[in-house]
C-alpha cells in the first residue's frame, strides 16, 4: 500500500504537463499593449501565420515563442534589453523570426515534442544530487545516479534527434525574417546578438551598483529605469563596425551560437545568403518620416535600411516608436 501511494505521488509529480503562463514576469495582453499587438498582427500576416495571445517581458537579451494551455495558445517572450538596442527594422526582423517558428511548423514548439522535452528536463532537474548531503542524503544521491543517467541519456537523444529539424527551423525563420523586414535588418539583428555578452555585463554592473547603494539607491534606480534603457541603447550604438567585424571573425573561428539549439551565427545562410533582399515596398523617404532609419539610440547614426516588405507605414512607425 505504501509503495503504491509513493508511486502514485511520483506519477503525479512527473506526469507531462502543458505549459502555463509565467507568474514570475510581467505578462501583457492585447488590452495592455494594443500598439505592440497591432505591430505583431502585421508581422504575423506578412509571415503567414496567426499572431500571439500574450507577451511575457523579461530581463534576458533574447526572445522566444512557445505555447501554453491545453488549447495551445501562443506566447511571445520578449527580452526588454534586446528590444531596446534594436533599430526599427531589426525589431521587425526579430518579430518575424520568432513568429516564423509557428509558420514553418517547428516541432520543438509542438504539444508532443515540446511537452516531452520539458518533462524530461523536469525529471533531470528533480533527480539532481542534493548539495552538502548528510549521510542519508548521500545514500539518496547514490540511488539517484542511475535514474538521472537514464533520463539524461533519453533527453540527450531527444535533443539529438530534433537538432536537425531545429536547425532547419532556424534557417527558415531567418529567411522569413529577411523577407518580412530586409536582409540588412536580419543581418543587423544577428550582429546585435554578437554583443550580448558586453550588454549583459553592463546590465549586471548597473544592477550591482544600485544594490550596493542600499535601499535608497535601489529606489532611485527604479525611478530612473528609462535611463537604463537609454544607456544600453547608447552603448549598442557606440560599438564601431570594426568591433562587429572582429566578433564575426572570432565567431567563425569558435562557432558562435546563441545557444545549443541555434546554428552558428556566422554561417552564410544565417547572414542572409538565402533570405533574399527584403525589398522595398515603398520609397525610403517614407521611412525617414516615420523614423525607421534611425539607430537604436535617438542620437545615433542612421543605417540605410529599406522599407520593410509586407508592413504598412503604420506598422513601421510602431516599430520605430518602440511601443511595448
């Protein structure tokens, strides 16, 4: 009887579960950010898919899409530091890339494969060795070794089997991003990902400075949050072209990747060789009027970006305004 109850508890704890909306970060719905959702709707139409139902905002220099709930509703996870350092064209390329994962049928976001990988990751995390174990906990750690190795092996096999499909999905997402915005904007987005390390270091240093200053300093930093984004954007705009070139060459030598699920950033397919020119749906002077040729920092240089294909002037203006 006791063994049966233990097995039932374990089965309930480790049973596959659908993802829920995150409760550790702000979640925006259409009523909270109508302009941002309007931009997403336009990008989704250009990509050829449906828009998202919710947007989760976090502190990472990254972005991702996923599904949540039994009905498979769509969620965009948008890292504010990344969004703030991008030009309007690069923002459109970012949204196009992420929404393209829905359009190209990325199996990693599916109900079956996605749920299986998350469940295996949960098991692997639960079976991790207990830190600073007592005598009894050392015995428990010893019992966990074989199950943990089995789960780790199955998880590694799952990732291995889906890696080729994942790489293909990333290449297709890059192509759709280039078609939605422009090849230059898509390549510029990849270049921004090369400086995520220095951007993260800048964010951490500012956070540590506020924390070390005490409660008053933390309150002042919270009140001046917009200044932090301006500082981050100004830093990104100050990075010279030769530094990006150095990062590209270094990335080509060491195989720079955003993470293990992404192909190397320097490969030609990722840098627009297969994406084609995004093309201009309208004259570039309209982009000047809507501010879509300005850099991420308001006083920064203006890249010569073309008008994003498939987007109306209003959509490009929303990207330029940073409506979030």
